[in-house]
C-alpha cells in the first residue's frame, strides 16, 4: 500500500507543478489541500489517514495534542529550517520524523520594499482611481531620498532591506536588543541610541525581528505614539510584535500616515476582521516567502526529504 502525503495550504494549487513529484509516484499518494484547515479538530479529522504532512512555514501548529491524534503520521516536512509551532519532543515520542528545507530571504526583502513604496507613492489608491474613472492624481508622494529609514532588527533580512534603503539615498538607522555598533558599521547604517529614538526620528519604520518573549508586543500604544504623524510603519515579520489594537487606533485616528502589513494574528483573516477595513493600511495575505523560486525550493526539497526518509536516511532533520 502506498503512503499518503498531505500538502497543506496549497492556496495557489502549484505544489505539484513547481517540483517534480514523479520519483515518489510508486510509493506515495500526494493530496493537496487548497484551503486552510483551521483548528486542531479539523486538522485531526482531515489528516487521520495520512502518513506524511508537508506544511508551509509556521502557518499550521503541530502541538503534542495534535500529533497524538495522528497515529499514522510518520513524517512532517516544514519549509525553512526553523519552526516554532511544531512540538519536537512530542514528535520524537510518537516516532514522527521532522525535516525542513532551505529558504531564501530575498522574497520578504522584496515584499518589504513593495509595501513601503506602495505606501509612499499611494500606488493602490491612484491605480484604483485611474481604473474606475476617479480623480486624476489625488495624492502627493512621500520622498525616500534624504528621509530616515529605521529598522527594528538588522539580521539577514533587515540588513538587505538596509542596503536597498541606502541605494535610495536614505539615512538608515537600526536598533535591536543585541545590535552592536560593529554590526551596524559593517552594514553601513547608524546604530540608534534606543528603540524610542529610532521610532521618534524615522520617516519609515520596518520590523525585522524574530518573535520571542522579548519582542512580543514590542510596539504597543506608547511606542506607536512616538511615531511622527507623517511616518509609515511596515511589518513583514510577525504580527505579535506590533500591538494590533494600538496599530488600528493609530490608523483610524490618523496619528501615522499609514502602515504596510503582511502578517496577522489570525490567518487567513476572517471576513469581518478589522484589519480588512482599516484606513491607511496596505495589506497583503502573508506573501513574504511566497515566490516561484522559494516554492520550487520548498517542494523540490520536500520530495528529496520524503525520498530520503523512505530510504531510511532522513536529511535536513529539525530541530
């Protein structure tokens, strides 16, 4: 009997197109799920008859309670080499192997700039007006050259965002709890004296921090109040770093010029979620890592991981 493999959150229905799954044809039946399975009960019911699960990033939690309800599960393949929503101890206890894949940081860097530029030049508003017979020019774009870009985080993604900002002629500063002047000098940016100074002095602020106990709620009401009324905030990192209620209040009350957001507290967003209708918000449905090159890597290496597992020699094991 062939093993059964579930591919989760294949919203675009491309998982079996961007990679060659034929080497598994004799041993594995692949089933793609084009809609999100929300909640442990739904996951347990839908995945009960599967031996392998391929999951994208950290969008589907696999706590010990779920793993215990999937007695056939033998292998989880997660895109990327870091995943905080899989209970590795429970997986080991139940004999489930967990493997990852490579992942490029280029797509989220590019999306960060798509959001920032879209905000600065009113791209969506002006395009919609042009296509619907609206006014010919209704916004005045915010300049990048000579303005200050403040980065919360200067790691793999933040440093690449910084270099693009420098290429635009922006003054770039950065801050995080562990950021050193040596690291800032290496990238060619200023080390902000404090988080508060960075927020108060920046025209554009972009978040590039990992979610942890220290960064959860890092930007709350007091911190967002430091932003200039002409400032823009971009978050392509993790939703929980920015207090949702505080951000919505700042947008509704016009206390900041706008925000670009790719991550949310609930995904997919419910139809009545307030982030769907917030003013001054340019939002995308968590597209940061969604690119053809990344998907080719994710699913191509998922096939490699499954083949290696079936051969008894798993590769790219997590954690």
